[in-house]
């Protein structure tokens, strides 16, 4: 039998973020059944959430981390990255900053154990330079890139381990052209989140203000080749939104390739 050909994806396989999924908060939920929910929706990669019970790095042994990676691989999927979206103000509060930086360092170590995948976070513009340097050093020690999804993007130095992450909805909320922001970056973003907003809050990609084709075309023009991570946080019907988000993943044909 001749294998059925599939459209060539321009980016890595479509990914769903575990962050914000209501299925993860149901009684008896585990990381494994939450991952299975993502895969049954059609995802071919998952973005783990280091704040989720069962995935907090300090609670996982080396064997448990390897077991988790093996579970995802046996399912025919990939780990696209690890999220840790600590409230940004914790990085500027004397009472919280040490714990926030330590938690992010733990997430970086977790990402290293999973194959040096990207860590997604959001740092405030007001973060002290020494705090940012400490995060960069933790990333460099583990060989892991941290994608800062702050908007507007912070000016990045020449360091390879703290880079810009792009969240489409953040630009929409900031009333800026996400395409112009992407094309203005000095280098391709380290991570990209496929998110959208409507009049009352988050919606499935393409159901709100986001021009999905323009967004992914700008990423392609900037030579982004990573995962498009759909984050369904705050969306009411997450099953339908997951299907729409995964269907929105671009192909070479859709961009005229």
C-alpha cells in the first residue's frame, strides 16, 4: 500500500500547552491523562507546565522525568517545551524574587532533562539586571534557551540563552501589529504561541482578531522553524478550540510553498 501523503508543515508538529487546560484540574487528573487528552485532540507535541501538580520539577526524580519523556515518545509525540509563567511581579518583589528565580531555574533543569527543550516564561520589564543575569546563567549552565514572552519584547543582548518568545494575543491586546513586531526582531523568536482574543477574552485561533495566515507568514519570513504552541487558557470550549488551533497549523502549500 502506498503511504498517504500529508501536507508538508512549515514548522515543527503542532503542539498544545497543558497550561490552562481544565481537564488537568478534574478530580483524579494526572499529567499522563492530560497529555493523552491533547494527543486525542490531534496534537503531535505537548508543552508541559512546570506549575502543574505531578509536573513540578522539585517533586520529580530523575527516573520520573525520564519516564515522562518516554511516555510522550511512546505516544508518537514530542515535548515542545516547558512553561513556567510565574506572576511577573514576583521577579520584582523582594519577598518573592529568590523563590521565583529558583523555581525558574528548576524548570530549566527539567527542560534540560527532557532534551534541552525551550522554557517559556514572562519576565517584567522592571526586572533588575542582576535577576535577568541570574536567569541567563542558569540557562547557560543547562544549555537551555529561555523564551521571554513579555510584550513588547525586551531588548536582548548577544546571549544565546535568553531570547524573545512571541505570544500573538499579547500583541493584539497591546494594539500592535504582531507581524511588524516579528519582522523587526534581530533574530528569529525562540518560541511562538498561537493565541487569539475576541471582544470578551481568549478565543480559538482565527475566531477573534488574529489573522492566522499573516501571523505564520511573518514567522516564516523571519525563518522561525520551531513549534507553534496553542495555549487554550481562558477559553470556554477547549475541545473545539483545540481542534481549530491544530487545524490552523500552516503548511508549505498554505503559504505558497
